[in-house]
């Protein structure tokens, strides 16, 4: 039998390739032969720091949560999937029928299982078992890599839904890293008329323009929040209805509040320091709603429809590919900020996108 090679984080800075047993699926699970797994900023953060907020790596943990693979074994109770099906994996699986699950906001359940969030193992490995209800069959015209990119794309869908982006909405996106870019793609697909996107890097803004940004805006660390807000309004001819903040930087959150028009919405996607000084009274007296985003829920079907119909093209986001055996190099590439999305290819016999 083949070996199950896994990318395992033991502690801060200690990333290893290890062989683990191939898991046996339970009645409601499927066993997947993983194909494509993207590296997320959170994976790198766990590797570099050993923790994110209160989630601390205390025991060896398999990384990876942006994933797609092929079904090789099906649990006895699974009806909707068969061996050979190509699927995208939703990494967050509720463990209990609590109020959050009942109300359709299962991402907020405190006991949720989530790939590569301590202590739960992720799926950066050759073989991985997952709850079948959170594996979604991919249409023939959607590639494995597109399937893996549904995870970050879902953040964009959830953020744009929370923001109320619709036909004719004008949008400011702060930050054009991978999450800023997926928010851009989704906002345009949902009908946003004009999207302004900011970044410190002209390279990143070039990519943003390639995938549909109307107004790329280069900012510097020296710019004041009010100045950037004024520049946004100047370029738009008006303040945006919606701002999606994807950096977590305090100055950028300030910009988001100042820039958004009265009665508009600011959605905070980027996570920075626990405490931030922001012009809250400015938001309050102008009835600017500030909304948080925690991952996503109920997004995979919409994402698959977007990709299959061609309404959204995520393919340009993949800039680097590595075989699973070269995971260390792939993680280093991501850490250094090269390209946009680094994809690990887990199936030795199929390294295609």
C-alpha cells in the first residue's frame, strides 16, 4: 500500500514531512486522495509563531485547509458521493447540533472542527478522510486547483454577503493580497459597479488590475487614514457604499471607516492586533455599520456555480506549484511573499492543475 506523506507542524518553526497511516473512513466519511492544496497565510503563521490568537499548537498538527481531491473510499452511510468523484473540501465541520448550526451560522459554533486549527489536523497529505457532507462534487469543467481555491473564494463570498454587495454597489477593498483579490473577484461577480483597491505594493496592484480592479491605489505607510480616504473619494467621485478591510492594520481600519459613505458598511476581514484605535464615533454618528467576518458558511455551492459558469476566474491567482515532497520550499516561497497563491500537488501520478 502507498505511504501517506503528510506535512506536519510539531512546534514553532519545526515543519516536517512524515509518513502516517492511511485513515479509515467512518460511516459518514469519505477517504480522499488529495490532489491540490493551497498554502494559506494562517498555515505560515502557525509555522512561524506556533499560534494564532488563542489557538496554540501543543501537539503535532497536519497543516493545510484549501483542498481538493478524489474519492477513493466511501463510508457505509454516504449516499451522494462515489469512488472516483472529484470534490472540494469545506474544512469547517460542526461537531454538534447547536443554535449556530440550527440558524445556519455554523461557522460560529465554538466546538466546530476546522482543518489545521489546533488541535484539528488539516489535509496537506496524500490521503485524508473528511465528513462527506462537507465534500462537494466538482463539475467536469472545474479543475482541482479551482476546487482548492474555493476555500479562499468563500471568504470573499461571505464578506461580500455580509457587506450587502449587489448591482451598482461601489466598493473599496483595503489590501490586495490573496483575500483582497478574492473579495475583488466576488464583488465584481455580485454586481459591484466600481471597485477601488489599495496596497503598499505596486506588484500586487498590477495583479489586482489583471483580475478586474477598476481603480488600483498605491498607498504608503506614511499616508494618514484621512488622506487615503480623501483620495478614494476623489477617484470615485463619491465615497464607496462598502469597504472590505483585508489587512488587519490599524491605519487601514481607520481608513475604512473614514472612507465609507454615511449609511454604508465596513466589513473587517483581516485580523490584526486584538486592540485597535479606530474613529468609532465618526462611524456611529454617520451610521456606518461595522461587521465582522469569521471564515464563511454556506458558500461552496455558490462558489462552484460561479466557477462552473465562468462568472469568476481564479486561475490567475495560482502563481507557484510544488510537489508535496517540496513542501518546505513551498512554505518558504509563501513566507517571502512571492506571487499570490502557492499550490502543493499531493498526487504523484497527477500533477496537473
